[in-house]
């Protein structure tokens, strides 16, 4: 069963526009290049080429500003405009974990109350 699911996922992945998904992961400040750390293909040069490709697609062939490469490097290094991004990501992760915990606790309480009610009425 697991191999059938994996085969299906791999077939769909092969048919998809993988570069869009890769760029989405790289531009997500929670992940950046971490998922691709073991793949030699993902150098700063190849990532920059990918970003330039999308820039030209979004802006109808116009060349990206010279600042794009510097901004990309600042993003990966967490400096300049991106200096506090890692702190923001950690706070977001903690807030999300807390929110999930609160919602889960509420469902457990509600579930318990429903079961107690059903037990008392039967």
C-alpha cells in the first residue's frame, strides 16, 4: 500500500512544475534551503537563476534589479532587512504550537462532556 502511494506521488511529482514548488519552499522563511541541504544542485547560483526565471515570467521578460542577488543573500544569511526574520519564525512556530494545543484541549473537553452526557442519559 505504501509503495503504491509513493509511486503515485512520484508520478504526479514528475508531471508537475517542480520549480514552482521548490521556489515556494525556498522562499518560505521557516524552511529556506534546509530541505535541499543534501542536494548539490541547489547552490546560491542555481537558486538565483531560478529566481531570475520567475522574475522574468512575472514581469514579462524584464531583467531583475541588480539588488535581487544581494537581497537573496541577505535573506539566506538573515542580515539587513531579514535580520529579525528567524526570531519571527520561532515566535510563529511557538504561537502555532500553543494554538494547536489549546484547540486540541478544547476538543478533548468537549468530547469528554459529550460522552458524560450520553452516559448519563442511557
